[in-house]
């Protein structure tokens, strides 16, 4: 969806320059067509509608994106009441929501019980106890799935690996069995499924297949005890291509992993975030200053108007995102570090990139549709960037730029 026509870089035939001129920089730009393509490809790979795709809201929680997901037929995977509010505001149905996360508060549990979500993905015995007592108090029955920690290595960055025994997520199989027995005997809990989520940017099928086998083993044990589950939720984490590495082969996932769940006559739930939106977004930013190296050992810095507060992934995970100049220019290519104005050495968007740059040049940082805007902050007093959605050859602002007034409003008059 992103490409060059007559040397002008655009998205769905809309020149990125036109968007930058209209909304300023930095700005996030998303392609509706790219999201639709990804969603449909995944749905096709997973038995053409047999799986329930619960979009992981935390990847990109803009209301317009959530509304688009709803139209495409997605459910939602949330990790907070705030995300649940967003889903409902975007027209999503509570019955299409699964609720993950290790720290669900009483208020969050109560809210989710009242609106009637599809399932709580329970991460500890203590949470199950809390859920049971809140459900009883509110005269509800809480639908539950236990998040099993399958102790598999997803082969990904330590910060985004979640399925190993040393991680805080889920419970071991033995603990899960005890929780299921308890839930099956409780009038305030209803066993609905079993789940796991082994990490993010998982490229190989092996870890998924191993996790799935573990979960199905628990399903078998439970079935033998007369505790049936309706669904198996294998989480998200489907890798997209980056840094020259390929993404997850979702067609192979469909054939080798999803099929094992379908073969049991069970419903499959998946919770992809990044896969659906990462490559559908760019961050537009403009070069403010060029600081060329003048001595041996110095680096060339392109100081741009976006920073780590806008896009944290390079600083947080050393994520390598392609950066391109939107318009051709005749500057000599040089090796640049693309850095922001924030007062941190870790404030970079890209390092060691061969680019032809001029001051004022418009740049696009690719792969910024997931874990971009949602991780942004007001650090250094910076307002958050606007978000723009491109569809059908046109674009509209789906979140305006944050003003200083927006930032100050929460603090009254000070002291
Ligand atoms: C973060 C998360 C996801 C989505 O991960 P992606 O890498 O964006 O696909 C899904 N499920 C759970 C429980 C998560 O924490």
C-alpha cells in the first residue's frame, strides 16, 4: 500500500507530502487497505472464518482502527478496562472480548462482568479467587480460561518473550488443572477455554506447535475428568518481517497449528496485534538539523522532529525500522543516525542508515502501525502526534495533535 509513483512516496495513491502539509509532523499515518489485506489473509489462513481473531488492542488502540477491526469481523483481546471502554466506544460488542493481563483490578473485573465479556484469561490462582468472589457478589457467572505458561522459548527478544517459566505470565500446567477443577465446581465460574501467549515477533512455527500440544494435553486431561473446554486460545505474537528477517508463515500456522485445534472440534482463538497493523503504519517526521561529523570517531546526526516519546521501539527494543526520504533530493548519501530532540542518548529512531538528506526533508519511518502511538508519552513536555487514516484515496485525522493545553488541563492551577 506504501509505494512510489513518479518518485513521490504515497499510501493508497495519497502522497505522504500532502498529509504532512495538512497535519504537520510528526504524524502517524495508517492505511486502511493494508489492514484489510492483512486481516483477510490471516482469516483465510485460519480456516476461512473458523477461527475467532481477537485483535490485541494494545498494539494500536485508535478508535478508528478498532472500528475497522469490528467491521472486518474481529473480536478483541484487551488488557485493561480502558481498552474495554475503547472497544465499546468503537461499537465493539462485549461478547467479542477476551480479557488478558496479570493485574486485573477489582474495578476492572466488575466492569467486565457487568458488560458481559466473552472470557477472562485468568493468570493466577489469586485472580481466579478474586474473580469468583466478585462474580458472586454481583450475581454473575464469570466465563474463564486459564492462561497456561507452556514453558517454551519463543526465540524472541527477552522483553517480549512471555511463555517461559521465569516470566510473570500464566501458570504451570499442574496449577492450571487445580484451577479448572475449582472453577468447574463453582457456581460463580464457568469454564470456557484455555489460553497461552508465548511472546511477540515469533517467527518460527515450532514454539506455537509446542505450546499448542501442551494446551491440548491439558484439554485431554480435563476432558477425562468431565471438564470440557470450548476453545483454545493460542495468543498472538505473529512476527512481521523486519531487519531482513521474514515474518511468521501464517498459512503454515493454519495448516500445522490451527488444524490441530480444529481437528478436536474446538474453537480456535488467536490474539494478533502487530501482525494486523504494524506494516500498515508509518511515522512521518521532518529533518530539523543535520549535524555532520567533523572529526574522526564522530557520527553524522540527522535531528528530526519525532523522538522516543513518539516512537519508543528503537530505544526500548533496539527495533530496526526502515527509514526513507519521502521526496527524492540530490544530496550526497551519507551514513546517518536519525535522532530526536529529547534529552537522552537513547533517543534515536534509527542508527547507521545510508540516506540522502537535506534539512527540512520529510522522512517516513516504516512498520510504525503497531506499538507506536500507544507507547507514546509527554516526555520533555511534548504533545502526542496526530493519527491519520488513509482509505479510498483520501485521508482523515482520526486523532488530532495534542496541544499544550491538553497537557496542562489535568493539573489545574498548580500549587
Ligand atoms: C501483547 C499480547 C498480544 C499481541 O501480541 P502481538 O505481538 O502484537 O501479536 C496478544 N495476547 C496477549 C495476551 C498479549 O499480551
